[in-house]
């Protein structure tokens, strides 16, 4: 009256395997959600770093021009005056 044991064990193994795969997918999804929450605000900081680097580059070029321009002008005056 009961079904053969081989069919039950194979179907229970199938069900168990499907359930395990489903649980693995859910764990990965939860992990991905946690990771994206943790790293979601990092892009804004990267843009701030780019702005900081640009302003530092500008400041360095102004400083370099403050040194080079008087030297260039002095050489010009020396040779052509």
C-alpha cells in the first residue's frame, strides 16, 4: 500500500537538492544586499577625491608658475635689455 522506497528516497533527494540550491541562492542574495548597502556610499567619496586631486593639481601649477614666471622674465630682461 505504501510506495516503493526507491522512488520516495530519490524524490526526497531531489526535493532536498532543490531546497538546498534555493537556500544557497537566498543566502547569496542576502549577502549581495548587505554588501551593496555597505559599499553604496563609496562612489560619492571617489568623486570628492577627484575634485580634491584637481584642486591640488591647480594649486601646484599656480605655485610652479610663481617660481618659473619671474625666472623667465628675469632671463628675458637680462638678454634683451
